[in-house]
C-alpha cells in the first residue's frame, strides 16, 4: 500500500493544494498526518484540510494543535491518537502530542501519560505513527540536544516495531535504521517536505520529497 506521509503543516494554506497534487502524482492510496496540522488552532482548519483530500486520511495531533482537534480529525478523517488499526494488512498504532517542551504548547503529555496510552496498544513488528520521536532517534535540534520522548524510546526498544514515523523536530528530517528498526521524519510540510511510503507486509520503501518533488 502506498501512503503520502506529511507532518508539521502549521496551517500553511499552500499545503492543501500541494498535498492534493502529490496524492495524484504519486498515486497515494492514503495520507498519514503526523501532527501540528494547525498552528495553535483553530481546530476547524484541520477539519477543512483533511476534508479537502480525496483519500483516507489517518491523523494525529501535534503539540501545537489544540486538544479539540481530536474531534475535528474524526469529523473529516480517521484519528489515530491512542488507537490501533490494521491498514492495508499492516498494524498501526498512533500517539499524538509531545512530551513536555519549554514552550508549554497546547497538546503536551508527561512521560508517564505517554507510556500509559502507547504501551498497551504497541506490539512487535508494527508501524508506530507519532508526532514526537523516541529519544535519540531523529530528535536533535540545531544546538545538538535530543528532545525526543524517553517513554517512546522505552516502548520502541521493548516492542521493536518495523517502522517509526514521527515529525515535531523540523530539522531532523531523514531516514535512519538502528537495530533493524526504520525511523523516518518526513520534514515539515509547511516548507514543502513530505515522503512516499510503500509497505508490502514487512517490505518497506521510503522516498523523501523536497519542495520541488
């Protein structure tokens, strides 16, 4: 199954047409949205964004989204926050928001809450769909500090998913592999970045897209 993966839209209006064009060009069967759809609201913008796309949209909130965005996502798409679903024969589990930040953004969870929500729905050889990355994996800000979640890292080490998708850290765009687990950050959609993800059982292929792709 082919997915278009985006994150960190931050209510950039141009992202609507760019996402629609990429769905058509790359023949994506569904879209995975990794949070920060809005920039501190309004939640209705997220409903309009998701509703403008012509395929199934699986989405989670980011830390810059207001809590009421969960209802907006469910209105036009499929919320993956705290949910586990089989999509195209592959099991996905989702967690939105972020671990605490210095900015005190609207959708933050303490590390214990992250563990309480995500650990019961995580399982081996699945896809984790997150906003914040696990600590030490695609989570360095420009100063070199890692800002990922320690609880998510513990869950990743425990359950060993096939693939971990996360955004949040705009500068950490890229694909890495550690101990047989693939980690991918598509980069901020507000700046024209995205990724194409093809999954066929345990066969995974990723193509990062830049502003000109």
